[in-house]
C-alpha cells in the first residue's frame, strides 16, 4: 500500500471515529429525556425536583403507577387511546391505499385536477377546521364518543399523498400483464400492488398512529366526560393540580409513552425501509 493510500485510510478512520462519537453524543441527548421520565416515575415527588438531582432512583417506588390506575380511570383512558388510534390508523390505511392506487394507476377524467385539490387540503391547518368540524360531529351526535375522535382523523389526504409515490414506482407493465391474464382490478390491487407497497404502509402506520395518539386538542374538545378522555388528555389533567405530585405525573406520562415505543419497535423495519425507498425516489 502506498504512502498516499495509507494517509487516506488513516484520515477515513479518524473521520469514522469522530462521526461515531458525534452520533453517540446526539443519541444520548435524544434518549436522556426518556431516561429521566422513566426513572423519575419510580421516585417520590421530592426526589424529582431535588437539586442536585439523583440520576438514578435510590429506591424503586411502584406506588406511583398503582395510584395512577387506582385513583384515576387510567385503564379506561388507555383503552380509549388504543381504540381511537388503532381504528383510525387502520381505516386511514384502507382508504388511502385504495385512493392512492386509483390516482396512480387508473385513468379517469379530471384525475390530476382532483388530486391537486385533494392534496391542497394539507395546507389548511387543522386548528382552522376545529369549529366547523365540531359542529358537524355534534350534529351527527358523536360528541363524547370514540366515533367523534376516530372518523374525522380518517378524512385526511396525507396517506394518499404518501402512498401514491410508492404506487408510482411500480411498473405499469405488471398491471397490464395481470389484466391480460384475466385478473380483476381488485385482485391486481390485493395480490400484486399491495405487497409491493408494504414499506410505505408500515411508515404510514407509525407516523399516523403516533399523530392520533398524541392528538391532544381534538380529543380534548370531543371527549368532555371523564370516561371518554384519552390517555394524553387524561395525563394532562394530572398536571393541573394545585399541589402537584411530580412523580405521579411522571408515571402517567410514562404509561402514555410506552405504547409509542412498542409500536415503533414492531414496525421499525417497515418504517426504515419506507424512508429508504422515499429517499431513493427523491
């Protein structure tokens, strides 16, 4: 190996070391709030605000979690959040995959104009729609119900916009060959097209599930009764006490964060593949 190549290799090794150190530092900075949240949930309230802080609990106190589920309807809030997020996300995926396939592969009059109008709705902030949307939901009798939290979330163009890009990458020759073989449009969609956009569906599932799970304002407006609150709204009410128990609140916030971690771990493979495919398209 020449002297020039040795110097180049040495510079690359140094660069790798420096870049790995920088990535490690940013990883620690990103994970520290989660670490502090979880460890604080096992402390008492005084230990949470203690200065200098205890970086690790001296004793693990599970009473905070017991109090969350015994003094508050936290289990009901958790089930409400799971039902709302799961049903809304699955419904959105069904609607979005069908609409995205139609916009990408089917030919009909005014397709491009309809798609532009459809996608332009993404530029309208959701907060602007809260009052008229609430009046519609109230007229349909869905206030203080899970239906009122679920179905307005399905009426969004984000999933169609995301999945259409994945359908566009599939060659039209596959669909044409299947049609020549006598396959119906529904069979082509289900057997050929849908398996090829699984990375996009996985990415959409994570992104939208997290969005609905963390949707505070709309769920606060619709779920006015205690039993109809979601976990995010219910946890936020714990923060409004005049004499706050910070460890108790940390336990509630931890319960709200755990499902997000589980969902990401289960769908991480599809999420990263979806981002990689999106990057290649870009």
